[in-house]
């Protein structure tokens, strides 16, 4: 099985970002990278959006945001200009978003060898931390937006992303796994398997939606907004037989809600009665949402004795039932 397929499977069980503590007042944040970061300083770019978001939330914080991206740059280029473009600003936080060109330029024989990439990232992080800066290291995102692993550079890009993860873990840097974040988003919102036009304009450079997406993930890593978590929603809809009494429905609702107290893998439960004015519910009146952190939690729930007892309770009282499960990020 390819490393990309293994990673896609792990998406269901993990989040894609750790987070540092919220920025302190008057701190300086430098975003170091390539053309994606250079464009990120434009009016609708992710660096600008981050600055605006911080100013809106904390107007008196005095936090300074600096973009230091140059088109075409790779890890060795960042090493050469780190002092001039980053450390000279005496940053408290350095966000490094690099790796696309290190891979992409192999299409013309000018990419970065993977061992050189690892050594360069290690050097960058060491120099930043020695200078007193906290570091967020982002994995490279995408070169092509097809969600099924069929983009030309997917295998190499995943290998380089794995190095970024390794270096972040070894150095103690905060990891922002944009590769995972992009792939998860595209699996949900690029079912047509387009190679561009979702989060990018050309398969690499960010669209307006892509800039908003990256800005949100960066703000999570900076500790300025809560880190999102993947959750599995199990939605159940009941259409009761006409003979079922309100007292019986109350008993069913209480029993369903009580499953959370009996099955430890349920992290949340909600129920409600349809009140839509559209009248498209086809006789289904009651909706229930059971939330799990992963599929393993659902696997405990379905055959659990308490759940089986609940099924016995509703047996013969339903004219219809249907179930929909899906992942959310919140």
C-alpha cells in the first residue's frame, strides 16, 4: 500500500494541527516561504487575513505580522536569507511554509534532494530556536488537487511531507500538517476529482478560498482560534407508527439519550422534533445525533448490549427509519 493511501486512512483518526499558546501582546510573527507566502501578503492573501483576524479579535495587542515569501524559493534559499529576511526582525514566532518547489522543480531536474531537504529544515529550525523564536513548520500542501492520489507528484510530495513531520517532531516545533488538511478537505469537496480550482487556481497557488482555508489553519496553530477536531456523526431518523403514544415516544427518547451514560464511546447526543415549514420530511418526525471521535467508537456502540436493548424497545413502533453517518470538523 502506498504511503499516500496509508496517510489518507489515518486522516479519519487524527487532527492535522498541534497548537502553541496564544500569541502574547506585542509579539512579532514572520511567515517564511515561497510564492504562496509572497502572494499571501496581497489584499486577500492568507498572511493579510491572519493579520486582520488578529487585529479584529485583539485590537490592542500590538502583534506584528510580517510576510517573507519569495517566488521559486526552496529550503536552501530560505537558509541563505534567514538572517536577512527573518531573524533581523527579532521574531517571537516563525511560520515556515515550504516544500512545494523542492518537489515541483524535479519536473525540470532542479528539485531538492530529500536528504538535503531534511538537513536544511533541521538547520532552519535550529537557527530560529537559537534566536529565541518559537517555530511552526507547515508541510507542503498540494501539487494538483485530485483527491485519489493520481496527481503526478503525489508520491514524492508525501515523502517530503513525511520529512517535515519528522523534523518538526525531532525539534519540538509545532507541526501544521497542511498536506493532511488539504487532502481531507478535497476528499469532501472535490468529488469530481478536478486538478485545480478548489483551494488553488493552478494546482499549487491559493485561490481566495484556499487563502481563507490556510489562514484558518494557521490561526489554529498560532493558538488564536481553537484547533478543530474531526468527529463522526451518526444521524438516526424515526417515523413512528400512528398507534404509538406520546408516552411511548418519551420513553424512547429518554432511553436513546441514556445510551450516552451506558456507552463510553459516545461523546455527545442530541435529539429534536421536526419543525421544518417545507414539509419534506416524508413522515419522519424525530431526529437523533450520536457523536463519536472515530469509527472505533461507533464499532463499540453498534453491538453494545445497551444499544441492543434500545433496539428491542423501538421494535414494532416504527413505520420507518434511516441512518446517515458522516465526518465533520469543528
